[in-house]
């Protein structure tokens, strides 16, 4: 159903400014249209739509990816008649609002404002998407729970603190669910992948380069501690770069001098493409492995002129690379490609796409929009998807994460090989890793 153009009026801005002090709030901008005209046609159904408020950082790849997945799923569901609520079928309508939470220097109060407007002004029945930045996601938890709105995080916000808070105070935060990854469990998967690299290539020396944001700092700590505890690894302290950094030469040349065999990278800003190209130009003899914003994009091989040959991207949930072991992954990939002209570039589209279906199916089972009843049905979720098997932990409401897609949702580590993005971990969907062409 048609997406609404959302901007923030002066009255709302001044009211929130009074709440949070002398903060210079910027307007929440309308989301740029993506995809085909099918997303711009209003359904002919006379039934009242179910409003899904989607707080997203729409000026960044993660937010754009989540937005496309949401739009695609909403269009598919509405084409089939909408969501059955009791004896009535009702269309879904996604109201997407820009949180700007990934922009450098933007306070978390911007996300609070977006959530408040979605709930109070736009009358959202449910929330799905972000905020993407962990600090912002934590900041809005009380606001969402106080309004008893069911929310499903499908983009970013991987801090363990989010679901830990739910588990520790279930009655207050039971309306909150997360389908994006938990860093604590994800690091175990990462250690297993790095263990396979050590076994295959004899890796010992690891450098770390990260973006200066909470989730990246947490991931760096997890990796350093995890590899140190495993033994047999020499792990350097992280090199930290501000969001939007345009030069990584010092860190890369340091890694080259130290004969790094593996560089763990955690940067989700698009400027990390500069790092990948510089590593190639400097002939750094290490595999670059981790979160590297833009590397997942289907056009990255061509855009980088093949300079991403030594880079392995991590998508915290699978789906962007079709595989027979992932139910519906080829159908999802084909539908996305048809709608947008190319395949999905990252996990945020796939998680958000699946998230809309998870929510719609829970509503249908509940037969009502009542939050308490929908929470109960979400807790009963058990469906196969392009990510693997989707179920929620009953206490923390974290999606259950495994390495076998028959048991839970799985991560994806993928490498560009001869112009094609292929899965190299976990084993159920993997092909062999190719080492850096300058490996020593």
C-alpha cells in the first residue's frame, strides 16, 4: 500500500526540543522512492489498513535495504488480499519514518521523536525495522513498551543489552522482539569461522579495524577476547575510525608491516569501500573479514574493478545468496530482483521481508490486533525462511540463532570469487575460501 511522505512539523519539533533541551532537530525527510510502481498503488480494499510504523535510517544502506524488504513483503501480502483479522481481510500499510540514527553526531532523541510520532500521530498498530543504531534502539525501549506497541527489530541494533533487558523485565518489555542478530551469539559463530580459517591456512596474526560506534566496539572486544581465549592467536588492539572516514592507509600499512594474515573489520558505513580498494592497492597480504558496508551489494565486484578479491563479508543473517538449504531463498531473491532490478545486497532486506511475514502470520493466528494476543502468537512462531528456521526465545524474544538452517536462522559469510558472491560459511551452505593473492 502507498507509503506516506513523512516530515516533522515545527510544533512537533519544538515540543520534543523542550523535552530534550537545546538540540537542533532536523526535519524527518520523506523516504526516497525505490522499486516499481507496484509499491505506489493504493489498494482498492475498503477495509481499514493495518499500520506498520517503520523507523529507519533511510539515508543509509541499512535503512534503504530494510525499506525495500518491507515494501516487497507488504506488496506481496496485499496482492494476495491482505491480512486476515478474524473474518475480515485488511491491507498492510507501511509508514516509513527517517530516524537519522546512523548519521554522525545525531542524538538518540531523533529516534525517540520518530517513534513518538509513529505511535501518537500516525497511529501505528505495530512497529518494525529499527532504530538501527544500538544506542538509539535501547533509548526507545521504554517509549514503545509504555505504549504497549508490538515491535520487531529487523535492522541492526545487535547489542546484547537489548534482549538482556527484555529477559530481565519480561512483563515490561514483552512487546519487543528482535530478528536481527545478538552480538553475543554471533561472536560464537564468528569464532568457529575463524577457527576454520586457522585450520585451513594456519592463520595466527589478526589486526582489527572498526568504526567508532557502540556495536563495532563491542564486536572488537568480543573478537579480541574470543580469539585470545582460543589460544594460538596474536590479536592486535583495534584501530578505530570515525563514521564517514575517507582514509584507512595508516591502519592498512601497519597491518602489512605486522604481516597480518587476517584483518577483522566492522564498519557499516559505505566509505569502507575505500578501505577495501586501498588494501588491494597496498597489496596487504591478509584476508579482510567482517562487516564491510557495501561489499554485499550485487554490483560491488564491478564497481571495485575486482579489488574486493581478498574481502569476505559477513551478513548476520543469510538470504542474499540463494541456497537449496534455505527455504524460499531463491523465490525471495527472484522476487527482489524483479522488483528492484538486482538481487538483495544485504541481510537487512531479507530480515525485514521475513519480519513482515512473521508479523502478518501472528496477527492472523491471533485474529485480532490486540498487543497481548499478538505477543503470544509471535512467541509461537515457527516458520522456514530464506534465513533459516525462525523461532523466538520465549524469555528474551531474540530470534534463535544456529549454524544449521533446520534448527534456527543462520549467518552468512560470503566472498567474491571470479565476479560472483558465494557463501563460504557456515558449512551447510559453504564453498571453499580463496586466500589473499598476496598471502605470505
